[in-house]
């Protein structure tokens, strides 16, 4: 199978030029002008952008959580990812505290192997640390997973204590593993939740006050201290607010190896959405919560300055009718999460690039290249270079349309962005040289996606 993509405007994290791309088999074999077609399928990309396939480094697909399960499976999530321009997913493998990490890793893999239309990998959740889990974690790293996930939140579920945190970071440092972390002080959240409920404040609008910016920042500072003393490399997931960004920036200034992820909901939604009446606000409950609008320009600036490395989703789909409703009368029981794997890139383009908040190179850097670099996939992924995987997004900047639950691929009964206009969308998407999206529609093969074994690089 051979493709010749003609006359596209090729945008990477650093470059911007018009050229042809020749794909043979799974990889890019030539980039230049007036390349000859031979027997290749010719794709005319005149007037369109050609981006490296986007990478979402923070998704939940199989997720047992808060008494229920996230709604997507690999078929629905990977189709949704693809039509939205994402060609690689890194999923959080989140065992419960009692589980064997190795068995959990195998379970999570079994949910993806042969069923994904995009390439995929995992961050291994460390939800308990003792001699037996340490042995298994070493084995998991040797099987191609050089990134851990820890939670300084969800006490009694995924959360770990400080001794476990210290030991996890120490192991990560030894193995060259990067530790991704959900940062909120779990004890303080639990206290605030009790106080609010006792005062009769039970609706979704009280989710944000139960997990204020200062509690997220406290979690971040705690992680930064532990990273400083252990020397481990850390990546703060779903950073929602200015003080948390500042805390990480301050730690970087004193030499801590720390990177920042934000997620698309924080850039385009604010806490007033969670205040919508008739329990509609539950659609916007995630943790850390969507924040006061004043944070948005600060987050956008930090992306533009490349202080924030990645824009992910934290895709975690729970139906409004049958699942979010578990929290009617008690916001602490609303399954936390907002679905957005399908919408991330179009929203980042529409609200970031079209409005001039970020340029095209930064868009690619935050949506693809930085994730590839941080998580051991570059330059196989996140690049348009000879030898890179031919994961390519031909993006039509002239398209306009609207987001709607009725047309989405994600298996969930609402969209947090219902009716929103998007400007631009992927018209054609390839995964390792095979066309998976044509004219904006999924046209590929379930099972095309491969597990990506990665190597440690954070020594
Ligand atoms: O609300 C969220 N973020 N749900 C998914 C689980 C997590 O904390 O990442
Ligand atoms: Zn989280
Ligand atoms: Zn998450």
C-alpha cells in the first residue's frame, strides 16, 4: 500500500512548508516537491494542513470507577479518536488497591488488543506499593510501559499514601520511568465534601467548592516536594488552574523535573456550566473541577509559552441519564468525568488557533509532539519525518460544523459541547499508512491499532 499526499501545508511542532509526502507501507519514505506517484493512491491536500497524528496521553476507556464503568470500549473510543484526528491513545490502567498490577495490566491490554483502530499504550496505575507490587511493576516496565500513574486523590479507591508515593517515585527514578500524577489533597476534599453535604449543599454546583484551586495546588506542591527529594520525573495530569501551574513552575525553577498537562475541558468550559439547573450541571463534573473563567487565559498563555507541554482530554464518559444521575441529591456520587476524545483537536484548533491564542506549531506540539517526546514515542510518532510512522491528519481549515451527541462516535448519551461550532476538522486520517478516515467519516479497520511498547527515557 502506497500513498502520495500532494501539495499539503505540512505543519510540525517546528516547521511549516508545502510539500508532497510519499508513504510506503507503514512509514513515510519521502518528503519533497513534485514527487512521482507510481502506483500510489494520490491524495490531493491542496489548501489543507498535514499534521502528524495527534496523541492523547490521558484517556480512560476501561474504567471501573465510583460504582460504575466508563461507557466506551476500544471500538467506540478509537473510532471517536480517529474522526477527531487522534491516532494514538495512552490509557490510564487503573487497578483497584487490592488488584495485582500485572493481572490488571493484562486485563487492560485484553480490552484493547485486536479491538482498537488506533495505536495505543498505557500508563500503569500504582494504587498500592509493597514488595509484590514492586516486583510486578518492574515486570510491567520491561513489557514496554515506562510510565506510572498515581492518584493523590480518591482516598480509599485509587489513592496511595505518602510512604507508597515515596517508594513509587524512588522506583521510577531507578527505572527511568516518568510518573504521571493526579494532584489533589484527598483528606481536605473529604472534609469539605462532608461540610457541604451537612449544610444541604448537595447539587453538582458544589463539586467545585469541595475541591477548590488551593487543594489542587496543595497536591501539586506535595508531589513537587517528593519529586525533589527522590529526583523522579513527574508529569502533573489535568492541571486546571493558575496557582497549580505556578507551583509547578516554581518547582521547575528549583530543578525539579516536572511537566504540565492540561485538558481541553478546562480551556473552553468554566464552572458556571456545573451550575446549570435541573442537574444538567452534572454533565460537567470532573476532578479537578472546571474552574473560574479567569484561569482560561492563563492556561492558554502557558500553552503558548510552552510551559504547559500537553493538551490531553482525560476522556471519561459516563451517561447522563443512568450514571451521572447516581449523584442526584449527593454530588459526591456523580461519576467524575467529561467525554472529549473526539472533540479535543477540533476545539483546540477552533478556540486556540482560529482565535490566535496559539500558533499552528504550538497546536501540533501540545496536541502531539510533546506527548511523543515525554512518553518515549518520538520520532516514531509526533513527527513528519522520513522513517516516522505514517500517522497523518489532512485537516480542512475551511470546514465548519457543529458538535452534537447525535452524530458523535463516543458511546455516551450527551455532549458537553452540544451545538458548539467548530471551524476545521480532519478530512482524511491515516494510521501507519492505512486510511482510517475519509471525508471526515470512519472508513478504517477495527483492530488496525497496535500496542506500542515503549522504553524508559527519564533517567
Ligand atoms: O474526573 C475525572 N478526572 N475522571 C477520570 C478519573 C481521573 O481522575 O482522571
Ligand atoms: Zn485524575
Ligand atoms: Zn484521568
